[in-house]
């Protein structure tokens, strides 16, 4: 699992595995992206971050408040080819992102104002290693009735690692087989399932995928015992 110390000290060229140099963003590129995102900040209120994947169970952010929330008009999709972290270029997996349509439930975090840029710099180092996401300000419906502007990491469909085919039968074998320095791709999927259950959230599109990955892994274990 990613830790705060790991992110603070990580050399992005090596810490997450071998990343193709043409895809790897420099610290300067990440800083430029962050500055451009903050320049589009819709108001002077607090900055909220929406977590729909690992940020839900492992935010490693300093925040003053968290709340369950719903993001309209976007849905979870494993549409990012994973060649580092929990996959490799030779055995790529799939990472989670957001695509248009539907809705997504997750957790929103209100960042501390006094360390805002430090926290966002750390977040960009985590999420924008290859610039695969479009950091976007979206209206987020908190479960307590409030509506806030939040930063959401949405898949950039123009990115070289974008994959349009997210059918369970296509991606389940990839997720079942992939692993890297941060662990297995399957464990990420199962952690997502576990967190959604813990929070009382449902994502029907994940059910088929989780079932297929578990079946594939069970078959692999049985083959190994034969």
C-alpha cells in the first residue's frame, strides 16, 4: 500500500516500476498542471477532492473533513492501461478512471487550507505520473445534503494509455494476471469492492468483473495444485 513517506521520497522514474520515458511527466510538468488547475478554481471556498478508487481507503492526505458523496454524469471504468505500479509493460493490467455517463459514489475530502499546495503537489505525484487524467472541477453532492465544488481525476481519452474496451471479458484476464512493485492488480479490484461494501455503496458494473477475476484466479490456483 502507498504511504505518505513513500510518495514524499519516491523517484517517479523507478519507484512505481519501469515507465516509458516518453510517458513520464517531470516535476515541472506536474507543477504546471497543478497551477493551471488552481487557476480554474471556481470559487474561493475550500478545496475538496473526490476519491472513487484507492483514495477512498488510502487517501494519504491531510484533510479536515471527509464525507460520502455522489458524482453525477460519470461512472467508474477500468479504461487505463496499467504498465507500472500494479502492472508492467510486458504484462499490463487495468487501472480505474472515470468515463462519461451514469453516476459514481465515493468519498470527498476537504483539504487543509494551510497546507493546500503541499497536499495537492503530493496528490499530483500520485495521480499524474504520466498525465493520464484530466483534473476537473465538478459539482459533487455530499450525502449530508451539501453541494460542493471538488477536484476529480477523469480519464483523458487522448492519452496513449487509454483503452476504450472495458468489457469484463476483455479486462478480467488482464487484471487477474498483472502485478508490479505495489502489488497485484486483482488486489486493487478486491480492495475497491471491499471498501464499497463497507460504505454501503453499490456499483453494479463491478460485480461481473469481480466475479470473472475471482473465477480466473481460482482456476489458476487449482491448475498450480494439479
